[in-house]
C-alpha cells in the first residue's frame, strides 16, 4: 500500500475508525516525540510537544499506530501510557 492509497492527493484528511485524521498527523507525532526525547530541548518545547501529542492521541489510536509500533524512549512511553495512548 502506498501513501496515496490511504489518503489520495488533494485530500487533507480522512476518516479512520470514525475519527477525522489530518494528513501529517503521524509526521507531526514523530517530530514531537523527537522533541520530547531531546535532552537539549527546553521545558517549554517539551511541554508544547506533549500538548500536541495529547491532542493527536485519538487520531493516532484510530490509525492503530500503537498496535504495531512502540515508543522507544521509556520516559515518553510511560507518559503516553498515562495519557491513555494504549500500547505505546
């Protein structure tokens, strides 16, 4: 399966398991996860990244991301589990 099979060109979001998911959600999650795991990141940057991850969790769960992938950073994984990320 290719990206355009999941979300064709010209569409910015799709419905996955009853949740509207915007194009770029997984990419944004990866960028935010890297920010949370960066020892050089400021407390403000980590807080903003966590806020954005928290807002994206329903979409990420609807996509099934955490059914096939696990967050490697133990601290981020533990925080996400507290936030209800499932098998993060």
